[in-house]
C-alpha cells in the first residue's frame, strides 16, 4: 500500500539518522526541523511578496508593530524592541534606516524629557497599510496549501508549542 503522505526533505534526513544512529528518538527533531524549514521558506515568500513595495521583512515588522497599536501609531524604542524581539542596538539601527526613508520619526516624550517615541509618518502609514494587505494575502496563499479543516488544529498545536517555549525562555530555562 503506498504511503499517503508525501516525502519531504526531513524524511530523508530522518532516514539517514535512523540508519546511522537508530537508538536516537527522532520524534522531536521531526517536528522542529520541519518548523525551522517552514520558517525559512515562509520568510522567503514574504520577502518576495514585499519586494514590489521596496520593503524588507524587518522594516515591515517595525512598521506593522507601530500600525497595529492604532492611532497615533507610536511606541517607545524599548517597547518596539520587546515587541519585535530585537536588542536595543539593532532597533536603533533599524529606526535610523526607517527615519532616513521618512517612514518613521522620533518625537520627544512630553511627559519625560529623556524619553522618545517612534511614530509612523504619513508615508509610513500609507506604505504599511499597503504592505499589510500584501502580507495577509501571502499568508493566506501559504496556508491554502493545507486542507481547510486541518488549519485550526495546526494553529492550536503551534500556539501550544510557542507558548511553552516562550514561557521557558522567560524563565531562563531554555
């Protein structure tokens, strides 16, 4: 009876490890390797989808983080760093580049002389509004590779994995 599941690159890797180290339990690797490969493939798809807007994935991530806050589309650099899981140095570099393109601006915090807010400019808002439509359409296209009935189950399983790993990282036990 033929296998109902298609063979993917991870199956080939697992077959090789099964031959070379049959005593190893590869069940965790089978999941994690697929998630990592999918992450790379999905990132490439998003990058291609955003390219016509002359927008990189990292830039989209920062702009979209500001946009989803709602008007006035502002956060502190620290809040942006946390939301995008970047170091403060990396965020500063990205903000400098986005500011040079007039997509964001830094404003003094009226309640704290030392504080700064990052705000979407009118051009940044227009661009991110276009980009989010492209981004969501691309995600829908990718998700369409799965049977519609399986999507809620996969979403739930991935949520459990993400929450578990995120809690572990927050505890410092990762």
